[in-house]
């Protein structure tokens, strides 16, 4: 008996182009992006992706930032962002409120 062909999913639009591995990666990303997600405020499964990293709950109207393809940011990304935020805050803390900043001489005559 003849073997049946696989049903084309959302990546069927690419046809035989780009290779199997890339099409499978795209399929995985699209499934995660379109899967129902819960709202952090009302806990309803009504979160939709507005654009890259911006998510909105259709039930309570909450708009929040998340990942590009998932509304929840993974812990590895949080670990990378936290030290960067601390480094950005350090220059402000180094200046003491009682001291005035010294002026650097200009290269004029």
C-alpha cells in the first residue's frame, strides 16, 4: 500500500526551500508563539502577541514586555540583564552629593 504524505503545517508555505532543519525550527517557534498563554494579572489564557516582545491580555487589557516568542522571559536572560542594569547604575552612585565635579581644562589657547 502507498505511504501517505505528511500534512503540511504552517511551514508548508515554504515548500521544499530552506531545508528541513530550518523549517522545523520555524515550526517550533511558531507553535510556541501562537500557543495560549496565561496573563500574569488575571490568570486568564488570553494573552496575544502584539509585536516582538510586547504581549497583551485580551481579557483585562494588561500590556507587558516578555520574550520575542514567549511571554515569559527565561531565567538565563534575566541573569544577563541584571548585571547590565547594575553596571548602568554604578556611575550615578560614584558621584557624591556634597562634592562638585572637577572641570577638565579645555585644549584652548
